[in-house]
């Protein structure tokens, strides 16, 4: 999270994020909502899971 006010909604929790917060999201149901009055700026890094078949 670089700029703005964002809330992360999970199945059983809400997390209010501020600039410089970091979230590790591990495949759970989630939603991001911009709760501020200005655009939010986030960085996302996606890493493929190593899944054995």
C-alpha cells in the first residue's frame, strides 16, 4: 500500500490499511475497497504456487 485509504475484507475480518502496510494474501476469499476520497495506489506481486499433481 503506497497511498490512500483501503479496507481489506476477508471472510471473518476487516483490515484497514494505511500507506506502507504490507499484506500477504494466501489464496483466501477477499475484497479490496477504497474507503478514502482520493485514488489509492497499491503494488501487487503474484507468485505461482508450486503444486504437485
